[in-house]
C-alpha cells in the first residue's frame, strides 16, 4: 500500500515538473557585442530633424503658397453666397432681368 502511494506521488510530481518546464521561459543570454561598430553610432533621420511631436499635416497644405490659394478660393465661394455679383451693363437699360420682387429688400436699416 505504501509503495502504491509513493509511485502515484512520484508520477504526479513528474507530471507537474514536465508541465512547469513546458510553460517556463527559456533563459536568455545577453547579446553579443557587435564587432562591426567602430566609434560613435550614426544618428537617425528623426534625431537629425529634431521635430518632436508635430501634428500630421495634409499634403496640399504643406506648401504655404498653395495653402493661401486654397483659402482664397474658399473665401470666394463663401462671398458668392453672401453678395450678389455685379453685372455689367450691356447696351441700353432693358429693365431687371429677373423681374422686380416686392418682398426682397437689399438695403440696410440705419440706427
């Protein structure tokens, strides 16, 4: 009876040891020194530019001249919605092309 319990205990211990060995990480050795490197290491592009944490910029807005051209085009579109274009006179006055609208007021109230 004692032999049976000792064998069972030994088998359980072997199973536990095998399972523990299966899940343990292998021992890591320190990396070998690089024999190619001589003197100081070269710097990277990020280190050379030293820009830090700059926000991402759209490709078309990186050029300031183009950025202002785009802003001007958008301002023109906004102005067209607020102000009617001036039409040049073509010959003698022939009346309003769109007719007179009695409910439209295009003046400013003073005071």
